[in-house]
C-alpha cells in the first residue's frame, strides 16, 4: 500500500473516531508525518500508533494529535504555546491552523531534529526554544492557546497564568495507575473552568534540570 493510501486510510479512521473538525483533518492530511519519524519506522508513519523518537520519548498516535488539536478550537489569528516539541509533528499541524506556534523542548537533540523538519517543509511560523517547558514562555505571554504534550500532575499554575483571558489550555493530567485524563481549561473573567475530555495516554511531564 502506498503512503498516500495509508494516509487516506488514517484520515478516515480519525473521522470515525470523532475528529470532526475539517480544518484539523486537512492539516493532518497535509503534514507528511513520515518526515518526523525515525527512518527505521517510516513504514509505520501512517499507522494510528505512538512511535519511539529517541531520548525515551514517543511521538503521539495521530488520534491523540487530532483530539488535542480539535480541543484547542484554533483559528488563524491565534498565538499558541506548545510545551514539549518532541518530534515536531504536533507543532507542524498547529502551524497550519494558527498565526504562530511557540514550542519548547528540553531534549536538545529532539529539538534539532524538529527544527530541521520545519526548515525542510518551509514552515516559517514556528519559534523554538530549548528549556524547561513547565516555566512556559513569559516573554511572549499571554497566549490564546496552550497545549501540553506530556501528562502533568495537575494543571500547571505557571502555564495557567500565561493563558490569555478567554484562552484555552489542553493538558493531560495524570490520575495515577497509568491513567491520564485530557483536560480543557478555559480562562474566564472569574478564573479557570475545567472540562474533562476523557482518558488519554502520555509520558510524564518533567521539569528540565538546568533548563535554558
């Protein structure tokens, strides 16, 4: 089966799984996932599974990318903070749907690979930083949208402070026993409102030692 056929099959699977936002599906369809996958795993690029990317990290399954992206409710005017660049695939999808993505990764090797992929694909609305994503990016705050791509112990308060009024943060929160829940947090005039979007699987969110 060709990569185009695999991609079409994947998009159909995502739609059946509840990814109904046509802009999100189009963004996933247009970003070549194989460009963000280690060469030895590229034959699996369009399977709906997580893939190892080095540094004991994984690239989220496409259904997870779709769910989190759809939950953000993006438009093309928004400034987005992503905590955990990883392979760069999620940032590339976001970049098709918003004005600018600011993305932070604590593993320099992963960040370098992601930056190379962005350059190769001529994606020019992503700004990267190596460091501790749990601290956010205060110089660029507030953000209309924040996405955390690893499971936190709770809604990170520093990140919540960097969320604009009316803004949305999507974050997996670890409930223990290997179970995480995907939360959508909205900042209203009177504080934060949290919505549980169901179970999801993620590696833990870890503060970088030394940062920078």
